[in-house]
């Protein structure tokens, strides 16, 4: 861990689009790629890059299937990804609480 890093903050999850994606997946079993793209308001290529990085870390699983002749991708969080997301959020909550006590 680098100097100044806070235990529990996951630099892989921390970027806003990834944090939002993991939050969406915490609420559902699977998310279709196009829905994720639209909710996050990012391009296909930007979402694909985020998905690649999160799946390489073992945080996501991607499932592909053909529906009505078109290739579709569904995204789901793994147990490891869910655990990392929960730790990240808990750490953010602790930081916010500490910041509130500074005033």
C-alpha cells in the first residue's frame, strides 16, 4: 500500500463509474451491459474497459449469450467483488463520519 493510502479503500473500485457499477450490482443478481452503459452514461468502450479491469481482479463475472440473434452480455458481482465493495463503502462511511467530527 502506498504512503497516504487508507486501509479498506480499493483503488480498483474507487473511480466513480466503477463505484456506481458495483453499487448497482449490489442491488441485483445481474445487469445487462446496455442497461449498465445507459445508467452510468458512458460509452460501450468505457464500460468495457471498466468491466475488463474489474473482471481481471475477480470482482465481476461476464456471461454472454445470443438473444434474438444478437450477442448480449450480462454482468454480475462475484463474492470477492461484493466483499471488496462492502469494505470500500464501509471505509468511505468511516471517513465521512470522521470528517463530520472535524467541524
